C-alpha cells in the first residue's frame, strides 16, 4: 500500500514540476498536444512535427502505448496519466490520434460505445480554460500484424465513427490513413510506422495545422 501511495505521490509531483517548466519556459509559444497511443509515443512523430512547426511552437508527446478510446478495455486513454499531463500542458492545439487499439478483437466488442466514449474525451478537452482547437486524426492503416489488430475493424467501423463525430462537432479531420494506405513498407510490424512513416504523419499533421491557421 505504501509503495502505491509513493508512486501516486511521485506521479503528481512529476506533473506539477513538468507543468511549472512549461509555464516558465514556453509561456509565449503555441502549445500543441499530441494525444494518442504507441503510434504517437514510439515513432516520435511529435519530434518531427516540432521541427516542422519551428520555434514559435512547443509540441508535447502525450502518447500512451495500448490506449483506447473505448472505456470498457484494459487501458482507456482517459484513465492514463498522459491525459492528465496533456490537460495540464495546457494546450492551444490538440491532435487526437486514437482508435488503432479499439480495432483489436477483444476491445472491438464494445464498438457501439465508441462515439459516446470519444465524446467524453473531447468534452474534457473542450472544458479546458485554454480553449484548444481540436483536430481528429484518422489513424494510419493496419497491415498484416501479430497484434490481433484488424484492418476491417479500423476501416469499416472506427474511421466512419471518427468522421461522424467530426461532422457532428464541426471538428477538422486529419487523414493520416490515406497518407499511408499505399505504403506498407513504412511499417516495421504492420502497425507501428518507421521513421519514414512518422515523417509522413508529421507532415500531414503540420499541413492541417498551417492550413487551419491561415484560414482563421
């Protein structure tokens, strides 16, 4: 029990210190929070995005490997410390790229809850005092893999639901799926992009942010 309390305390202290650094060092920068699963966390597309956006922006990587939109799974994104960190950033722009792990067979059983669960995530972000602009990204395609992640689940069920949410809420969509659908060579295990794949994601996100900035 004492170990659990200590771990929680250390996590809270880490979040407080991280937030202090952001507030002290980057107060005048545009803050971009990249929310996602391991595709955000591991290939480091946020690092490439930071390079593309330049010194007027600060990009935060809040990816959590294995995370889902669906709440009835073993790792809902909303329950992860990365979500707390993302909200405390605090962001001016939020890129949400989730849905890949919802395509896993055992998680997909709750797919009918996807829209309502995604809306809960969005509503928490919309409630932030920073009033961030939210982009919904269609996740990259799934190729042959050993992780039980089904391409048909993603393409036929999850992506249409992301489009539905974007239409109903008037949120911009970033089509990462189409940018990579003809490039299986950019995925080292059929799921996670290589450095080349991460660069494609970063460029696609960058284009959406710049287009939105120019049109506002």
